[in-house]
C-alpha cells in the first residue's frame, strides 16, 4: 500500500536493480524482434535480394519499448517502492515554462548545429520529400521514445538515485546508465558515447532541481523529431524518412557520420554550453 516502507531501503539499490532488469528485458525483446525479422524477411523474386524490414519494424520496436518501460516502472513502483500511484514528475501545473524551455532548446540546438554545418559546407539539402505517413510515423515513434526513456531514466532511476546521494552525483550516474542503454546503437563510436553521456546530463539537469519531467520530455521529443523527421539526420544511428533530403560531406567528426548529428563535435560543444548555462541558471534560481 502507498506509504508502506520500500522492500529495498536504499534508493540507489532500487535504481540499480531496476536498470539491470530493464536492460535485460530490452535486450531479450530486441533479440526476439531481430529473429522475427530474420525469419519473415521476404526475398526479391528476380534478384534474390533480401528486403530490409528493420525500418518497417521500428514502430513495433518502440511500442515494445513503451510497454516494457511502463510495466517495469509500474511493477517496481508497486512491489519494490510500495507506492500505488506513479508520480514521477508529470504535473504540468506550474511547470509549463519548463516544458516550453525544453521544447525550444531541442529545436534551438538542432537548428544551430545545422547552420554551423551549412556554413562549414558539411551539409546541403537535395530536395523536399513530403510524406504524411512518414511524418506521422516519425512523430509517433519519437513521442514513444521520449516518454519511455524519460519515464525510465529520469522518472524512476534518477528520482531514486536522488534519495541516496547528492543531486550532481545522481545526475552523473543516471547519465552513465542512459549511455549504457544506447551503447549498441548502429554507428556508435567514442565521440557518440561521450555525447550520449552529455545528453543524459542535459536531459536530467532540470529534474534534479524541479523533480518534474516536462522539460526533458519536450526537449527529448523536439531534439529527436526535428533531427530525424524534418532535417534528415540519423537519430542515434537510426534512420527515419525525413521531410528534407540531405547530403553530408567532410569529416565524420563534424557531421557525426553514420551515427547522425548526435555523433559530432558540434553537438559536443553545443551540449556543454547548454549544460553550463542551465547549471548556472538553476543553481542561482533554486539555491539562492
């Protein structure tokens, strides 16, 4: 019942147990999905070439991610934390400004990075490929990604870590776990790993002061959707059918290569600047 003592007292231990359970479930689900795709992939009758159904299965993977996220959080909240209701920062009242900041920052960083690549002659668009179904699919996929990952990594893991340590250490550990979750993404490299860790810091920095998820939810969605479905980048190595067809040239350290814009040094610099500014702003506002 709500108010009972947690089955595991330390919030950090609950966070670690949850993270291990969640990652194992995701790995098993991905292996099953991969096997299913492998078994049903049709062949072109003329060439014998196997069609790639991985992109078609992306919405299915995200539905599975959403289901595992919600059910795992619900189970731990009810059985381990001994809480009946999930209340991990979804209160929009008095937090609308944080939601607006998150959404605007996601667009601003993607747009700024894109202008830098254009100015450096690393990027040019080759056409507009409007497809309503593709845009709606991308929108739905990114809503599920943002909700699932924020519920898990900030809503449950970071909130429990905050019960066992100071907020900055909790933020760092949650970002490390967030990075581990993405370590097998297509096209991953050292710089991309660093940037995912920085993204974990940027996504969680509002939560450690407000205990609210609207900033990270809207930032995560805007960042992913604008990059993948509008501007034409890969998102953490994953391809979506975009509105703008692009062509990247130059060194991958600038463009992000096969991982996408998130694997570029441009993202590193913009993210570090954002983390520094938000850390200074929130510290001044909430710890004055």
